[in-house]
């Protein structure tokens, strides 16, 4: 399943956006594939969300969003603290923290009015 095309018809690249994130996720087929696979999509989402928020990106957020990101980072650090020692990786806000409480992956949906290779990334509140 992970090696199957992520779209029908198969596409060599995709664009993924989320209303909860200011970043675009570009997904390209690996050199050995001629189309984007389900695996490619999942890896691209994971890699993007694990990146640290840069100083320049941080400065573009308003105070309310910054507070939300810091609160999410704190929760994430506490969750990992019970499973392993908190190291430097968990002290800095990551892009995943911009999701706030919306951390349950709910799938991808075609983006109306945009290219057929553009999708919206959906998240729900984790309960």
C-alpha cells in the first residue's frame, strides 16, 4: 500500500496545504518512482512537521499564535518526558507545534479551486 500512487491518476508531484500551518509541503516522486507514492506523502508531512520553526518564521506569528505554539511545545515535551529523556530536540518549537490542539491526522482532500495536484491537509483535535 505504501508503494502505491497517492493519487489517481498518478502524479509526479503534489502540493499540500493546511489552514493550521503557514507552510506549503511539496511532495515529489523519488528518483526511482515516476509518481508520488503514499509513502512519499507521509514522509514529506513528517519531515516538514519535525522542522524547527526558524527565527524569521517565528517573528511572523502574532502573540496569540506564539502562545499557542509554546503551549503545544510544552505539552509535546511533557508527553515525551515520560517515555524518554527530554533533550534539546524537544526544547525548541517545531512546525508540528503550530497545529496546537489539532494533532490528529484526518487525511488529505482535493483543494477546490486549485490545481488537481493540490490537496488540503486535514487535522482534528486529539481527544
